[in-house]
């Protein structure tokens, strides 16, 4: 997979830059975040999709063989009650 270009303005633009299998995984990740934090706003930060609510909560990104999920400590604390055991 070719690395995506930088300078995305929207999450949709970011997702569209990847092959279909990566797009599917990115869309699933995006939906899971929206369900967990429905009030959070989508932004692009560090050339990656992110969700912001009183600061960045999480980033996510596609790589050659995986999807990365990068929560801030504050997000991990806020949702620790929802973590599976």
C-alpha cells in the first residue's frame, strides 16, 4: 500500500485515499469511536483522523498491515469503565 498523502481536510478524504479493505477497517473504527463518544467532533490532527471533545480524545490511522488506534491518557481514563475485562 502506498503511504497516503498529507494535508487531508476531512476524515472522508483520508479514508478514500486507501484501498477498499483498509477503508472498511477505517470506517468500522470510526463508527466505534462515534458510538463511544457521540458528542466528539471529527478533525484531522497530525495528518490523521481524530476525535476531539475538550481536546483530542483519539487518533486512528491505516498502515501497511494494520489500523492504528491512538488514545490519549484522558480518553483511556474517561472510558475505563467500558473496557472489557
